[in-house]
C-alpha cells in the first residue's frame, strides 16, 4: 500500500493538471466589438456574433463610449474587434488607447474602420493602413484619394497559407465592398490579396504594435459578406491569434 501512494499521488496530480488545462481551453474568448460612425444592419451583424462558438462579446458604441478604451480593459477582454468608422477621439482618449494597446490586448480592425480617425495618423500606424478621404503625403510619398464600390465579387488569394489566421481557408470569392488605392503601411505581414480592378491589392494583414497583435480584414460590408463561411473562419482565427499576445 505504501508503494502505491506515490503512484496514486502522481496520477492525482496528472488528473488535476489535465482538468485545469481542459478548464482553460473551455474559457470563452472575451471580445469587445466597437461600432459607430457608419450605418449597418445591426440585427444581422450581431446575429452573426451570437452564433460564434466559444465567444462572448460586448458592444462599444464609439465615440460615445471611447473612455472604455484604456488600460485595465485587457483584464475584461482578450481582443477588440473594430467595426467603427469614428471621426476621432480627444487627445486624452488617444493617449489612453495607445496605453491600452501597449498592454498586449489583441486588436482585429475590420472593414470600414480603415477610414476611421482621419486626423490621427498614429491610429493608421496601429492598424497598418488607412482609407484616404483626401490626397495625403505619407513618409514623403504622395497618395491619391481612396475609392469604394459596393456589391463586388472579389476573388481572394491566400498569400500566407501557413499562418494561423488563414488556417482552413483556401482561395475564395466573396461578395463585398471594395476599397481602392488605400494606404498600407510597409511593416505589415500580408495574408490575403486580390487582383480586383477596383480594389487595393493587400486586403488582410498582420502586424504588432506595442505589445499587441493586430490583424486587419477588409471584409464585412453587409449580410452577404457576414454570411460567408470564409469570412467567419478568418474572423474567428484572427481573434484567437490576436488574443495570444505578441509574437516572440
């Protein structure tokens, strides 16, 4: 019996660790979804969120609730998904948001948030690009005004087939809105591209800012895009990847 006690203790410890690991895996991904500054079908959009497995989410109406985006939020949420096109934050809100990003909270900016914060270039650096509402000079290079076209059939090419965000996704076609001639930062890692004549070439990428992982996805204009299995897979993958913290 004495000889069995160490074995039983080892087995008990192993079972405890396995149970703890299983419990950790069962924890839902905690997501904050921003919106505001651009009209959309709220019922259909949040119905998509309601059916995501293993995800709990809360809404953040910008700029009304911009004061939420400050250090400490990372204790409540694993990742922020941006679906807003807010015009701007106050200087104090900008500083608080940058401090939040430096905590390592995950960021998944999507679709028209590329056109948010026209006057705040640091936000462009954070998400890795910007939809230009007027001609701009960026790092000494001149860029023209961006364009958009609704209801386009976009042939998407998976550029990085090994990345966790593109896991389970092959080249596909999605019905969505295109953005043309927008700015993409030179430090992004390209995931998806398109040769659509009305769209910029780079349409999904990753990068890091501070301690946070960032993944931008151009998709998401309306119900047809939200219903795409490829869009939903990419969004889920992006959230899980971003929530893991900065790449080592």
